[in-house]
């Protein structure tokens, strides 16, 4: 039976409401057991993935397993399976034609394959055709004993992911973790994952610092910053929702995970690099999925390139600077990356991370990189470390400004809001760096690739791994130190706020005290006036002379002023303490005599 006939029959069964897993058995060549065998506890046979549709069907079948069916439910893969199955939703006898039509629209070099074989002439191939990719991948897989890297750039298409997954039999969990923004509406709280579940997968966080030229008035800059932060959060939520729905982004559009505004001059965007290493017989394959694709100026939302509402020409991204030994003494032409068609577009705001896939590993020993996966991937870790160090240095500079004494003693200190935002950023950094460091330490204990290196190569690879580990240990310590500094700064700001409130309360108490003193003057006068009822001879309403009012008011006012000046309770305790004690003792003696 032809493959297209099998697919058509599977489509008919779904339309007629028959059991989907039984349809999958025929599509996969009877390799997957039925739903009944899952319930009975029999072990599932390893399915045979022959093409992209087989891969999608396998992921879909697993996503339909619930906790009732198996101890390995796949409901967390439901959204991924739906995304991968979009090209196959309208099933027809000629499914290949539908795929080819979709591929013709995806004219973007989504994949770059780096052949690490030292004997290979051309090291990197940039591919925009799925057919060409499958042909190139099959050739590299047949060349056992040599590893290679596969770069994926930006937002994916279902066709590319299903083809890559079927060609290399990739664990869908790799796609699931990188596309975590698509699963926010159905969160199973699986991240961060356990170290044992991340032994071959790791995510590196790349931070790009943006700078905008300050313009206009700088008054009320903190109020403006708070306004832009609020607008930025709303725009980011709308952008993530657009990514999740998949209605706006194109193939290869850059993905932004987070955008933070630090002050009116600097902001930062965060992007991920997902790495997955798979052992293939005597060789290995490293999958590197970077969020950087097309230039951000081509993205679907303009706030990514101008978060402060300024024009794009006022905004630029700072380059990620790495230290290479004696690199300044080399010829500039030898350091330039070979230009590519997709990178030579109308890019207005270039990023350093967008150049990673171009001629990757230029300064690596290809003999070691072809055998040792971590050595081959160390340029990615070094880039992530340099990016993180640059970000932490920027945060340290901002904290130094925020915690300056001249800022803290200002009547309206803006530091608390800024410190809260900084602390939230550092929390994410500490967690991610710790995960990366755990991966580095766990990878150094792997042995399956070590036997193929001689002592000199092994020593060089170990030194490179130790260097990467030391860098990430330093970054972890620096991030924790800045986090502690931020926490102490928040305590100082809160203490200053409490002192400020106490001073205001004291000033208010002084005002109340003045009013109380005035009351001691006017209340006695009001009392005597009310007491006599204004019945004086001079007013024609009584027989008393007006002099009587003065005779009575002056002593009463004098007595009131004395009471105001002295604490009567304290005076009473001092003056009458002995008589009171004497009376109390006499009372106790009389009471004791009565009882006796």
C-alpha cells in the first residue's frame, strides 16, 4: 500500500470518529500499540519514524495519553502537537503537495549546518529548503565518527520542526522547552526541570543592552520611567500572546523573552539559546536553537526597538564584547564574518547574537570539536558568559548610582521602585546561571566521548571546560552579591522612609502643641465669660461690675498656664508621694487589725 493511501485512510478514520490510536498504528506500520495495551501495562514498542508526518503522528498520539492511561502522560505536549500538526489538518491524498506549497512560502535560511570534520572543505551550509536539508543531514549522519552542529534561527514553522524532528528523531521535549511561551495558557509547572531531566538539554540566556539618546526635558524622569515601564509590560504581554497564537510572526522572526527598562537611557532585552546534544552511534549531533533571527526592526511590534517611544535612529544595541587573546593585533578582514543574504537586509539595529551561526567555531580546534561536544559548544557558553557579565556590570553601575548618598537623602527618592525592578531581574539571573553551572558540572563527568582524544587534546578540552566553569561560578557569585546589595539598598530606603515619616509626625506634633498652648489661653477666658453670662452693670444686664470678670479671669488663666507648663501628674507624684504612702500604710494596718 502506498504512503499517500495510508495517510488518506487515516484521515478518513479521524473524520468518521474511529479510534485515533488505531489509525496511528497503520500510519506507523503497526509499530505503536493500541490504547488497550497502554491500559494493560504492556510496554510500548519503539515507533518507526520514516518522515515528518510519522513524527507528528507519534507526538500527537503521545499527547493524548492521560494519567488514566499511563504513568507517562503526554498532555503537556498537546499544544506542541497541535502546532506541529497544522500542515496536516486538512488531510488529503496528496499531502506532499500541501507541504511543498507551504515550504515555498518559507523562503528563509532557517537552518545552518556546521560540519566539524577537519577533512571537510566547506564547514557551514545555510539552508532555506527542507528537501535540501534532509539530503544534507542524511549525508552527515552516514559519516559516522564526526559530530556536527545544527543551528535554528528565530521563530519556527511546523514543517521545519517536524522535518528536523523526524530526520534526527529529536525528543519533542526540546521543542517544548524552547517554545515555552506557547504553553502559558496550559501550564503544567514543569520548569525549571530536574537536573536529571536536563542532562542533555540546557538553555542559555542572552541579554542585549539597548541605549537610547536622552532627549527633551529631564524633569519628572522617574514619573516618565514608571509610565514607560507600565506601557512596556502591557506591550510585552500583547507580544507574547501574539507569539502564542502564532498569527503574527513569520518564519525566522526574532523572539524576545523579556524587556526591562532600567532608566531613561538604558534598557535590555533577553533571548534564549537552547542546546540539545544527541549521541548518534559513534558520532554526535548538537542542536542549537537561537532566538535571534531577522533584524528586530522587521518585527511585528515596534516597541522592541524603541521602548521609550523614541525614533529608531536614537536607539542602538551595545555589542557583546568578548576577550580574545591578541585579537586586536590580527587583520580586521580576518575577523569579519562572511556576509549572508538574510543578514544583509535592511537591518537597522544589529545584534551580536545574530552572528553566532556564521562561520561558528573559527578559533576552535576542529579535531577536538569533532569528538568533544562540550568543547564544540564552548563558544556559545563563552558568548553567554560575556553577555551576562556585561549586563551585571551595567546593573552594578545603576546600583551605585541609586545607592549614592546624595540620592538617598533627597526628599523624593526614586530608588525603591528601581531597586524592586533590579531585584526581579537578578532573581531570574541567579536561577538561570545556577542551572547552566549544574549542566556544565554534570557534562564534565561524561565519558562516552573521552576515549577518542589523545592526552594533548584531552588536556586542552579539559582546560577549556574548566575555564567555562570558572566564568559561570564567577557570574553566579557576582549576581548573588548584587542581589544582596540590592536587598540592603531596599532596607536603607525603607529605613529612610520610616525616618522621614517620623520627622513629619514630629513636626505635626509641634503644630498640635502650639494649638494646645493657644487653647490654654482662650479656654479659661471662654469659661469665665460663659460662667458670668455677661451680666454686668456696664452692659445694662446685671449688677456686677466689669472688674469682677478681670479678677476672676486672671487667676484662672494663671492656673491654666501653670498646668500647661508643668506635668501635673509628675508634680503630684513628687509633691504628694509621702502623704499617699502614709495613708496607704495606715489603711493596711487598720485592715489587718480588723481581720485579726
